[in-house]
C-alpha cells in the first residue's frame, strides 16, 4: 500500500524585536507584529499555493502575552482547512527563547479562491 506524501512543509520565520519595534514600555508594537504576520502569510500563499488574490487577512487574532526588546519570536503556520476553493492557515507566534517557549499570539488566515 502506498501512502501519499504531503509536499507542503510548514514554514517558519524568525523575528527579533529591536529598538525600532518597541514602545516606551519596551513592548513590541502590535502593528509591527501584525505586519510581520501578514507578510509571513502572504509569502506562504505565493510560494506554495495558487489563489487569485492572496491578500493577507488575519481573523480571530488573540494576543496572549507581550513581546519585549530582544525577544526572539518564531512565526509558525499550520493548515487547518484545505480544498480546491478554500485554504485556512493557523498562524502562531512563539517566544523562541530557550526558557520561554510561550505562545505570544495566534490568528486564522482564510483564503477563498475566486477562480
């Protein structure tokens, strides 16, 4: 019996919080985190799937913790729904510091193929 292999590999992206990314409390600006997540999703879609208008949209964004200066963040994706007409990704942001491993936030990014 043959098993089908999934050619899609869940991509990851590392992101370090710098002085340009923080506010007066040394916390990561939410708009920068959101922008990083949007770019990450857009790259996944354009590299791995064909959808007519891959405009990144994040829904059900849950901010669980703040990220701070010099935090090493890891953005990960997981396919939660896939068909000929729809793709849904779960995007997670994790503090990649060896002692932490805490989930910073997550969001769902749905795409509907308009072709």
